[in-house]
């Protein structure tokens, strides 16, 4: 039985401060680490080496609209389907650039 995930790669999320993002796959996280910088926003995991394999229940890798990524705590983000179309297009192009 595959493990349960609260967040699936490709869904749109937002922080409580309103920053829009998209959940990364594990391969996307590896590529994002070499392409984008870490945002270090409130609610990210900061212990060295803690987030090599995110579980999508507590640790969720997110690429944000400002071209930064973080592995966020699941309690620091929420699923958000009300992100504007222009932000959705921007996030999708950022994801496509990783592929």
C-alpha cells in the first residue's frame, strides 16, 4: 500500500502570508536545488540534512512565485485553488523550466 500524502506534486498552495507556490515532485526538488535558491521563509525546515526525502505529510517541497523553493512544514501552507491565472501560468513555466 503506497504511503498517504496530504499534498500531491503539482497542486497549488499558499503560505499564510499569501505567497503562492506549487508542490514539487522529488525529482523537481533535486533540480530546484541546483537551479533556484532556498527562500528560507517562515515555516521551512532548517535542520541540515533533514529534508532529502520529503514525505508530503510533514515535509512538503514548494516552488514559490519569487523563484525560490523551500521544504515547508505542512502546517505552514494550505491548498489553494484560488490563485490567479497569471500566477498559475508563472508557476507552471517555472516547473517546466526544471524538466
